[in-house]
C-alpha cells in the first residue's frame, strides 16, 4: 500500500496542474473567446487531488458546476477540457457542454452537470450498478454545502444507506452558495451530522491539508471496497475567485473583511510545499521548478490545441438526441385473449428471464396486487435484488435508475400514478432526456418508466391527470401510450430493448380490457401509429383510451354513411405524422381525440402539423376533442360532463362535416349512450385488433 509521502510529489503535481490551469483559464477568459459561464476551483485543489488519488480508471466520479479540478484530478484530458471551454468540436462534449458539463469516460470521469444535486442520484445509480453486477468499484460524488438544501441529496442518502451502496459522498464546504453565506442558509449544526443521521459513517477534515484529505479519503474508500456501504467526507475549504467568472470579488462586500486573505494564507499548494520540504529539503526547489515548467508547457499545448481546433459543424447540432428508430413488424396473430395488465406482466417476465441486466423498481412493485396486477409474483420468481420496492423518493430514485442505465443496466421503473412523476421532473427533464445529446452520444440511458394516467372513480385532481403534452415537449424522451393488450406487451418489450429513455403512459381503464396477444415475445415500433379502422370520410386521430371512444363512434356513424378512419396514434414522441398525413389527404377532415387538457395539448400539435403540411387537403376546419381546461373533478356528478365519450365525439364530427341537418343526430347519440362492448373498464371485451 502506498504511503502518503510516496505519493506526495504526484499529489502536489495534481494540485499544481489544477491551479495553473484555472489561473490560465481566468486570464484567457477575459478575451471573450470563451463564451460559457466558468466556475473556477482555485483554493480547493487538495480535495479533488487527495480523493481521486485512491481511485482507478474503473471507479466513477461525478461532479457539479465547479468540476474542472475533479475532472483533471481523475485523469481527464486537459486539451479536450480547454477545447470544450472554447466550444470546439474537439471538446470533451463536442462543444455542447461548456464548463459545467464535462466527461472523460476513459478516465472514469462520468459526468458533471450544473443543477445542484442533479448528479447525486446518478452517481448512486452507478454505485447500485457496481453492486448489482458484483464489480468491486467505487462511485464518488462531489458537491458543495449548498446541496444539503436540496431534497434529492437526502433521498439518495437514505437509499444508499438502505442498499449499502459503494458510494463516497464528498462535500466541499466552502461556506458559500453563490454570494450567500452558509449561516444565512442553514441552521447552526454540523453538515456531517446529517449524513450520520442517515446512517452513513462520515468524517470532517481540513480540505486545504492534502495529507489529511488523502488519508481520510483512503480510509473511506478502503471501507467501501470492503463492502461496508457508503461513506461521507466533509472538507472545509474555500474558493478564491467569484462564484462564476475569473475575478477576485472581495470588493463586493459579501465576504467579511480579511476572510479571503486568511484562507489564501492556508493555500493547499503552500501546505504541499511545506510537506515536500520536510521529506526532501535539498531537492524541493528543483522539484517544484521542474513541475512548474512541465505544467506550463502542458497548459500552453492544451490552449494551442483548443484554439487551433475546428468549430463544430452546425449541421451536427441535432445529432445524438436519440438513437435511430427501429422498425418492427406488426404484432403476430393470436386467438389467446388476455388483459392488458396480464400482457404487461408477461412482457416483464420475458424480458427479465432473457436479460439479467433488467430489474424493476417502484413503490408497491412486490405487493400482492402488484401495480394493478402488472407486477404480481415477480419478486417470488426473480428475487429481491431484481424486484425492488422503492422508497418515497421519486426524484432521487428516478436519478438512481438513470445512473444505473448509464452504467449498463436496464431499469424498469414504475410510478403508480403519473401525478407522482412530477416530483421527478428534474431528473427526467435536466438529466435523463439530455445525457445522450449533452455528452455527444457517449452516454445512452436505456431506462423505461411505466406510469398510470387517466380517469378513475373519485380519483380527483391529483390522481387522474393525463399530461402527455408536457413529456412530448422534451427532446430525447420517447413517449408511448398503448391501447390494446398486444400494444402493451410489444411496446414494453421494444422499450426495454431501446437505448433511450422511454415513458409508457398506461390508461387505468385499459388494464382490464382484453385483447388477442401472442404468447411468444414480440416488439412493436415505438414511433408508429396504427390504423385501427380504415375509412374515407373523416380521420379520427386518437390517443390512449380515446381510441376506443373513437372506434365506438366510428362503428355507429358508419351505419349512417359516415365512414371514419380511426388512427391509434400510439406514440406521442416521436409522433407518426406520415401515417396521419396520408389519412388526412385521403379523407379531407380531421378530429383529434386526446385524454389530456385542450389548451397546449398534443391535439393542438397534431392540428398544427396537419395545417402546415396538408392544409390544401382539408375540406373543413379540424377539431380537437379533449378535457376542459380545469382539473379533474372527484364527484361523480361532475365527471359525467368532464370526460368526452363516443356520443360527444360523434356529435362534434357530425357538426364539423355539416351533416347535422341530414342525419338523425339524437338517434345516433342514443345508440352511443347505451353501454356497449367497447366500454371500458369491461373485462369481458376482447378487442378486434
């Protein structure tokens, strides 16, 4: 085992490289050629160098907006770092990331993003993957004192302690969040104690003393490698420059007089030189001089590389949003009728049996009822390491699943209600949907999230929402809405094979609806709509449960000479506009049926695209049929007028086509108001598709 003094020359060199690189960045930043916010870590070099010296390239490090030192200490490429700051094609993210988004997978620096706390659960997900795969690796997450004000850190600490993850939490407590002092943001209590309260052993150290940092980090990492679960290190340190940018902002007055000078006197490099002098008094000056010369030459070469590198090609700007779309044949024929819930469970069993990297996690997954019957019996078959109940930590655990996916696992996450997923929007919006693009395709996120949407008896405003339009707005996140049992199975299996995050929105009223489903595994395209009923007079483009209402309306309208084509849009993002446009060009009329709200909904996007690309084919103005613009009611008397059904669809279509004076409207509506075989929830119905 290496001793501290044997490693000291290397450690000093690591700190020196960080300091001189940051100082040069600060100087060059003023020439206005770096066009990205830059957060420097001058004064904090010892923490990064002392911790990362104990890690191998196979261990993973994650960081935050102030990541340059962690990146370099872990072995990240200096030339590609500088090129990234200049927005060049040779940057570590191809110019997409800038100072706050860094990666060097070869070195084991696996990602930095600027949302405070955003990478904490992703690091935990990597640690979960190491344990799941039985690989003796360590994940490290660096963050500042301000992160303790983010709930996601506490969610992750709870999960890390519960699952005994090989994760090292490193808090660089520099006393400030932007310009606000710690004492103005948090009560007077030790940060370390919070980690200990979560059941994580921890230690407080002097972050400017490289020897103390190195020794404490070594003890913590050794304990983690021995299987003793997570550890926490808090290091007091200080950043010298302003929060963002190269300037000394002591004149702004937010720091007490003399505070900066007192910390500069405790400079990590000065402490390193003192230690070198104790061991090598006769050679310390020549060693320091040599290291300074080597470092200066390396930094000069890195800047030359960056400045001579090409700018990224604007034609590549849209690349790496998601992988190429995969086409699959239609579902195979079958005369076996099962419910959608059974189809989802069958698909899960088949995926887990075929691929040991697939695991499922969610609140209530192992329960006897198992998410409306879709996960029942899974834990008995696959065990508790692959079928996990989830703490009430939607944001943190979604991030854990993102991290596990990046590490090579295939998480299948469930949220019993889509309303709960709003708590995870940071991880979905800022992390999971963006990692492929942000890091220039170097990371894929094969994560599948199942969640329940739609109406129910007495569920009310926070248990009956259908917000697919929100998710459809996110590039990088695929969103599908299965209607039939066969769709549910085929889309879930395709999603689990897809390298990108896929959100499956299941309508509660469809779980017990039966359909014909082949027993053998099959996959369906995640980007294809499907014509459920061909027609020539009007196109009914429907999402989720509204496809059944559209189909019911179409069957009755056909009795009166109105031949409607019903399209199950099936995919919200990416949406199958070619199939839709082909239908509209044939029929000349369009009604879009959505399970979400009218204003800002996906129905409006469909109408807008048709107006842009097939306006000349329209014989009348398109219409949208969706929920009124107020939250879902609870009382049964209020729900009757809230949810559009087949009779409302037929009435709106008749009016759109100008047929109100030619058809017996009340007779048609009376037929549609009677219960029929397409009404959900009806466990006896076997769909004809």
